[in-house]
């Protein structure tokens, strides 16, 4: 992740999306930023990430895990719902022709 320069701020679109989702949930009062920082720190410790992260997939995978655990704890996004939705997106993605928009089936 680079703030200034020619490199994009986020390496992958999903990095930006999960970051924006956490910021939005904080801004709408779902959790405070200190709550978020504490959960993210716990996630890093639990995953044994004792090295400096480079802002790539390792960082945002930990970010996503922290977000999922915080939302599960508050019964906003129970793990079984997240698993089901993740599976639905994977199926839709794999069944979608290249270049076509991915759409979940009802």
C-alpha cells in the first residue's frame, strides 16, 4: 500500500472494499475505532503475525478476519451466514462468463 506516488493505494480491489466497509461500519456506529483497533491487534496476535505486514493480501486477510469476528460477536454477520454467502459468490463467479458481471442467484 502506498499513499503517494505512482503505485495504487490498494493492490487489489477487494483490499479497498474491505477497508471501506470497516470505515463505513465505524462511521455508522456499528463499532468504535478503538474497538476495531483492539480486534485487529488480537487477530494479528492470534495468527502469529509478528512481522511487519506490507499492505498486501496478508494485511487485508487479517483485516477481513478481524471484521468477520467483530461482526459475528455482535450477531450482525453470523459465521454460517458469511460462509453461505461466500460460497454463493464463489459459485456465481465460477459460473459467470469472463467479462460478464457476477450476479448472485436468488
